[in-house]
């Protein structure tokens, strides 16, 4: 069985997540530019989350192309990842409405940490299918992004109470690290 059904389902869930986030915007009561400026925190949190969902969509797409045999374990691990990602619209809305208060900033990080952990478990399950290909396993085992991201999320969660912009710095840093899809997977797919 191929992974294309799981990929299509995941694409649909991620599209719904983005749709839910944009539906959080309400038309301002005023009819001037200042009314739009008041939406600034909501717009900023939406942009930020849109980028994160896009990063997951892009890297998830690359990762699923490495599946050799689809099985129930992979399907459940993928569902767990989608479960945590489905909380992004809620945390995004809460951050924007609260003007980046500490608790919403910390919860955002907790959701991202759990999503990153779920992504790692999915990645490890796919790597285990390649146990006979030591070059692939060795290459994927050196994934520094997957290893450093949870640490940065923990820093973001802890610093949310120090200052929301400090916490936001760590979220931006993780996004910058991941914005370019995994080149090793592209290289492996080209060589096959």
C-alpha cells in the first residue's frame, strides 16, 4: 500500500487548519485604517502560524515519499501529528486576542513541541523501514533540526513568562531553521 492516501488526507487536514485560522478574523467595527491596525496582533499570529503549517506541510510531504510500506503504525503516528497540529488555530487565536500574553505564548509552544515530537516519531518509524540501507539511516540520523527544535521550543515556553517577544524569538528561530525543506530527502529521491 502506498502513502498517497495518507498524504492526501494530511493535505486536507492542513488545508482545514489554515481555513479555520483565517475564519477567526472578524471584520473590524470601524471603517478606517486604524481599525485594521487594531487587528495587528491577530494578523501577526496568523502569519506566524500560516508559516508553521506551511513548514509542516512541506517537510511532511518530503518525509512521506520515503515510506516503503504503509502500515497501521505509520497511519497512527501521522494522526497523532495531525492531532497536535489541529490545535494551532486555537492557540493562534488565543495569542492574537490576548496580544501575546504569557499563557497563550506558552501553550503555543507546548502544542509546537508536541507536534515536533510526533513528527520525530513518524520520522523514526519511516527510518526503521530502511534498516537495511545504512547510508540512509546514517544520513537521516544526523538530522540536527529535529534534535534542536524541541530544545528551542522548551526555551520559548519557559521565556513566555519572561517576555512574549523573547519567546517569539525562539519560535521564529525554529521557523527559520525549518523553512527550507530537508535537502537530504530530495538527494536520496534523486539518486534512486
